[in-house]
């Protein structure tokens, strides 16, 4: 059923057609571009039909599904819509103009979902054998964070821990860069004090990456205990006290004139080295 009342009250479980940018529901959704609004509502936006369907499949709670007129009659869009209605969510059929405005893109995806954000509690993390966690100190760049979450997913890491004031994993830019991995990689957060406390009782080998690390990253022990790869901030690197609390301080040898690797690149190098013995090509 489609309800064409453009300014009517929000009625979960129905399909609403919206063409006006001034619609209050659209204004609320656009407000999710601001971190404090995402935190207040506990929700975030993810774009793309496949990504939305995968998220629904893996049990993420959808609050609102938005699709453009181009999606009308498409079986997979209808599947996403009926699952949203079944979950008590709201379905919005909107004009291209509205979708462009919501996603801030000239050529938006046909489908957008507003999902409930999920944080993993840091102190509930009890790393097991062969697990690798990535801990990021004050990561600032949403593209870096999204890329790291995606890479952690690809390398089979168990999750990402954000230390201190970091960029928001649920911002549109970060979610975009994760390419869907925001729905598969647990993300925890804590202050430096909380991380250090957790780390002491976690039974892990914390491998800190540092430009002054004395050990070649290929020589570190990634096998005897679960591993936490500790990565520094884009500008400042790891603070000395955090680096000192790690079991090992490693460096990725470099040639050429670059001072350092980009944070996401360095994390990728570390992840695939730390998990090298666990990653095999399926040649069947
Ligand atoms: N100016 C910063 C510094 O002095 O550390 C550079 C930070 S670098 C862009 C961001 C992070 O990537 C570093 O804190 C470290 O975790 C990692 N990283 C980059 N290049 C690295 C290398 N060659 N060896 C070890 N870690 C590296």
C-alpha cells in the first residue's frame, strides 16, 4: 500500500510516497549527516540494494528503507521493502531529487537503508586463538577507517577497536568506504585508559606499529597468542605511552622518500602478514 500524504505523520509499517525535500521525515534523515544526530537517534545510513539486503539477511534492524521510482516493480527492491515492513520499519518511495539530496550524490544508488547502529562492548571482547583485532588510536580520516574495516573483513580479522576521539564509523563517508563490511566487522570503542585496561587482561600479543620500531614486522610473533595490531594516528603516530604498553614494536621497512605509509595501507600490510599463516587460496 502506498500512502501519498506527503506531510502526514510517520506511520511505521507503511509505504509512503515523498517528493518534497521539505518533508519532515526527509529532513530527519538528512540530519543523519551530523554525528550528534546519528548518536541521538542511534541510527546511520547505508546505500545500495545488495548491501541493504545483506544487512537484513544478517539481522541488522532497519528503521527506514528509501527507494527511488526506478526501483518500482523490481523484485529485489520489493523484497527489501516487504522485509522492512515485516520488521516494523517505514518504507519511502521517493523522487530521484529527494534521494540525491539525502545521499548528497548526483547519481544516487536506487536504495538506501537507515539502520540501528551497533557497537561491540570492549570489555566483552575475549580474543581466542587465531584471532586478530585492529586497534586504531584516534583515527581521523573516514576514508581510512572505512578502508580499514573493509580490509579487516577481507583478512578475516575479528574486529576493530577505536581508541580515544576518532572519526565516526557510522558516518556516510566511512560506511561507503567499508563497502558493506560495516555490517560484518564488529567495532568497539574506548578511551586510552579503557583500552590499556582491557589489553592487560585480554591475553593478547599487542603488536604496535611505529616508525621507530626496532623489529621488522615480518619477524614478530603472530601465532602464539591472539593478536592486536595497534596503529597510530595519521598525523601524530602512536603516543609513546601507548606504544610502550605493547608487547612488540614493529616497523615496515621502507625505501624511497616517503616518510611513512598511509594508515590504511600500513594496516593492510600488517593484517595480511599477521594472518599469512591462516590465509589460503581456495584452488578447488
Ligand atoms: N608522522 C607519523 C608518525 O611519526 O608516526 C606518521 C603516521 S602514519 C601516516 C600512520 C600510522 O601508520 C603510524 O602511526 C603507524 O601505525 C602506521 N605506519 C605507517 N608507516 C609505517 C611503517 N613504515 N612502519 C610501521 N608503521 C607504519
